[in-house]
C-alpha cells in the first residue's frame, strides 16, 4: 500500500480477443458524428466541427453484463459506437499518421440519460451527468488492428429485444477516425490506453428494465448487455 491513505483502485482493462488485457487510461467520445443522428438531435451536420465529451474509465462494462437502470432519469437510451483503442499517441497528430497509433477496435454503447442531457442543453450546461454516469460505457472485447486491418467501413447495428433500432455503415461517419484523431490531438495529448467512442448512427431510443441490447459491427465481437430488472 505504501504511502496511500487507502488502496488505490484497480486498473480498468478490456479483454483482447486474441489474449491479454488492454489497460484503459481515458475515454473520449465524439458527439453527433453521423448525419442522420445529428439531425435527429437538432444539429446541422454540414457546418458543425467535431466535438468531444468524456466518460470515466470505470464506467466500462464487459460483454454479458447486467447494467442497473441509473438513477435520476426516466429516459435511458442506447447509442451503438465503434470504439478505437490506442497503443500510441501524441499531440497534433496528422490524419495520415493516425491509423499507425491504433491498437484495435471494439463495439461499444454510449448509454445516455437523454432527459438530463436535454435539460442541460436547454440551460447551456455541461452534459457530464447525462453521459459520464456509472456503468454508462459497455464495451466488448478488443480485436487487434493487426488481425483485422484498418476499419473504414462495415455494418453497425443495435437491436433491443431482437428488434433493430440502429442500422448504418461506418463509412457514414461525418468525421472518419484519422480526422477525429487529428482534431482531438489538437486539444489534448492522446496516450497509450486511451479509447475513442466514435459516434452513433440515427435510431437512438429508450430502453427499460429487463431489456436486452445487442450491438454489432461487422468483423468485431458482438456486445450484449441487459438492463437489470
């Protein structure tokens, strides 16, 4: 324990499909990165640059988890996303170098307390409590880029109780992964262990206690979670 006044928290890590654990440092999320989702949220995708918010690393939940319905909301919603994990980093990274820094990819869910987000937006306040709450970042096992190659396209879907809610292609992103990395690294230094949730397609919607959520991206390990009764 050393000089710590209490035991420090355990390292948060994601399983890797081919073996091993990926230690997670920070989670960055891209807002409104698919045109139709931006429109359903009331934004103009033709003029808005990318923007970012964060989640705590300990909000990650593994595949198969049972997630408690969070307090202070009556409108918990699903958002399926491609998650990019970094084994390299830097500041002011050129887009053409971004893919060299990627360790791998996973399927994630950016769970959102939509009513709290709407209230915060209406008053021009931060979104933190609508996005960065406990258990808000389910994420499947990582597939190494060395095993799958660089992902630029592929079906991305979310089903709730077997019914498709979201269905699009990764190529529909407004800002692709290298562009996201270029923008983000101009704001903060990206480091090994960082994750980026890259945005969600249209079709987000509410989930209830007892619902099963299945999130998939072509070529990656599916992610399934249940909202606790």
